[in-house]
């Protein structure tokens, strides 16, 4: 048990120490705000306050974890042996020269996304507005690197501790916003598709559509039998997220009530994990989300645990509150769809902290670091393999979760299939 002294025990302090010490490093922690109890403690101890009390392991605290609400925070990036860090210690020659607890909370809580910022065309928080992008560390999981540094210091200070060892893992997630490009979409949509492609001189698409409808060619989006075969040979189980929203201009999946579609979801669910791809309407209405949750639970005959939000449109804190309201326990939306990197500066799952309510919630966030479209240029027929490997190596070094996202439509190009097979057949 590690005893932590802090002059003020707050939900933010408990959340951050529990994440770093307990969930990541496997250290049980307790807290005290009484100096006499801290001094009398015989076991391992750490002080997290403004001044060091004695010879104990000390982290010089900034105000962030003792505050409530969201306010402007002065961020001054500095270097810690080659790693960017902020919230410098005021203690000369400190063993830990930065408040890594305050900095970790700032990144995991997505504090900057609550502050005023310029949204992109879809109303999302863009990578370009983030501190990580502006300071060139978006492709480094700095929170996990800080925790590694802290782990080394704890090991030296308390050699009797046996700390938890994490493992590097690869996880693939696949969105299914539209299960079929041409099949099973209905007569009116088929006629409309022919007309629209003819007017816009997309004659090749009409040719492919005709071949698919005549049974001479497989629907390009129907990769599910292939996925199941790959899954049987893979080392890790991947996750598919099906959209079950009503047909709109933004939601073009086939009708959820079709038996063939339901049979497809059940077939995939026999081999892989199935979750809900929250439609645009559901991301804006709790009632629609509730209905879509009912639909997928009826099809799979099991409680919904996992979600992704269409277009990665997370509006904090409302998006996650809606998921919590529906008792969803895992979300895989945290990341940027257009730029590789670590949105929360971590490749380790973490619990969502609601800054408005100042509470730790039970919703576990699984951050993805790459969407395949961000590294593949299908028109130029190129893969940014250098960036892919650089980010993968960064995750390996901290023994994290290398989570990469696809859509079923991405497999119309050979590059996605090649990367997909490689990821699922090796964790090295």
C-alpha cells in the first residue's frame, strides 16, 4: 500500500493516482491529508503537495487537481530527457521534475476540449487545435512515457514493490456504416443509384452494380465471410460496429429489420465482438440512441457493451453521458479519423472523467491511434508505412494497446487487406 499525502483530497487526485498507480502499475494507494499520519507511516509513501515534507518521494503539485470546473491553464512545454512535459516542479533538483499527475489528468480528461476552440466542418474537436499537434508530440503516447518514468523512480525508491507488467497488444476495430454497396438496398435505392451514377458519368459503378445484382460479382462491401475466415486464423479477436439507424441522408445502411441483415450480424457475432456504431441522429438524441441500443440487443440477444460514434464526433461531456445513461461500459471513439496519433496522449484504456460533475465514471475509453484512411492514399496507391511503423513502435515501447480502425468499405483496396492481415497475424 502506497500512502499519498496531499493537503486536499479531491476526486481529481483520486482519479489520477488510481489510474497511474493502481490500474497501470498495480499499486494500491490510500490518501491522507494529516501530516502526523503521513510521518508516522512506516511503509512506502509519497507526498503530492506544494512543498516536500521531509525525505519522502515527492511530486510538486500544480493547482489543477485541487480545482473545480474548467478554466484557462498556462501550458509551457519543456523537455524531460527527450520527452515533452509541462507543469514544471518548483522544487530545485526534484527527483520528478514535473507534475506528471496534473499533466496526465489534463490529457486524459480532455480538458482542452472543454475550452473554447475552433471546430471542424462536422463540429468536432480537430487535431490541429490540440496541444499535442501544436507541439509535435501527437504521434507519441507521452502519458504512458511519463508513467514509465514514474515506474522507474518508484522501483528505485521502493525495491520491495513488484509492479504490474503490461503487454503490447494489437486490436482491430471495424465500422460497418453500410453493410452492402448494391445488394439488399431496395428497389427505389437501386433505381436511384443507377440514375445518379449515370447523370454523373460514373458508368463503371453502374457496370459493377449490374454484375453484383446478377450474381456475377461479390458486393464490394460484403467482406464478412472473408473476415470470419481471417478471424479464425488470427491471434486476437477483432470488433465490428454495425450501424442500425433509420435511413437518412447521413445513414445509408440497409433496414435493420431485414432478416438477412440480422442473420449477418449474428453470424459475425459468433466469431467476433459486435458493438453499435452510433448513428449521427443517435449521437444527437438520447431517445434515438436508446432505440438503436434496443435493436442491436434484440438481434444479438445480449446486453450492449461497446460503441463507436459515427464520424468520431465526440462532444464532451454530452456524448459520453448519453452512453453512460444507456449503461454502456466501453467506447472506442477516442481518436482522430484524419490524422494518426494519440488524441488523449495515451495508448492505455482509461475511465472517462466528467469535468462538469467532477466524478470518475464507469465508462472505459479505448483510444485508437490510427484510422486506416489516414495512412492510405487509394488514388495514389501508396501507404504511409513509415508513419504506421513509427506509431506502432511508440506503442510497443510502452507496452500499450495498438488500436487501429477500419471501415468495411476500406477493404475495396488491397492495401487495407494487406495491413489488416499483418496486424491480425502478429503481435510482435
